[in-house]
């Protein structure tokens, strides 16, 4: 991963957090453009996918990171 990509990560995290904190209590079950997913499903997916990102940033391959 390039240094420029690594520099973008903190901003992306901040932007994502801002959007998640803006979701109202009554909006978590709202639909998303993906008709099978709610807002809650989408956020859970994105957070879950980041469980293996640290391993990739540490130099592991996707195969080594597995399905963390």
C-alpha cells in the first residue's frame, strides 16, 4: 500500500465516524440503495471488514489475513 493511501485512512475513519454518529435512533432499520441491507447491516459490514485491514497494512496477504 502506498504512503499516500495510508495518509488517507485517518480522514476516511473520521468521515465514516461522523456519518455513523449522524444516524438517528429511528434510522438504523432504514433501507439503503442495496435493497437487501438496512443502515445497520451496511455499518456492520463496513466495521466487520476492517477487522482484517490491520493485518493487510502489516504486510499479510489476503490469504494470511483470512476471514477475520
